[in-house]
């Protein structure tokens, strides 16, 4: 199914490029897509590779240890708001991934004293 969806999407992009231009597709689709992937990759890298975060292997690893081996980072009010606070509520997100983003700050405030 995912291969079919990928082929359909490539067809949509080819159709858009044919009826507009390759430059338009690059400008309005590829550049934002690359920017989004860069941002997500950077945020993920920064949360999971802090020097204070230990790495576990084999029998040492557990779900709880893995979930707690990340850090919260704030990038300032504006970016935190635009990103729905996933950066500054990241540990809570790992522990309770089903909490809606609009409750993540409250849950993080409750979680921090316990850690």
C-alpha cells in the first residue's frame, strides 16, 4: 500500500510539474519539504544526543530507561509555541505518547518533581 501511495504522489508531483513547471514544484513543495525534514531531524538529534544522556545496550535497556534518556530543550517562547511544545515537553512525550500536545505542558510540570 505504501508503495502504491508513493507512486500516486510521484504522479501528482509529475502532473504538477507538467502543468506548471519543475521550478514551481521545487519552490512550493521540495524546498519546504527539505526544510521540514531538516528541522525534525535537528530536533530529534538534539533531544537524543545530549552529553548527559546515557546509552544502554542489551539487557541494560528497558522501555523506561529508553523513554527517560532524552532531554527537554526550550527554543524560546515563539518556537516552542509554533512547535506545540514538543521540544520542552519531550521527556513527557516519550513516557506518555498519547497525551495531546495541549496537555503536555501541564503533564510536564507534574512530572518534573518526580524525576
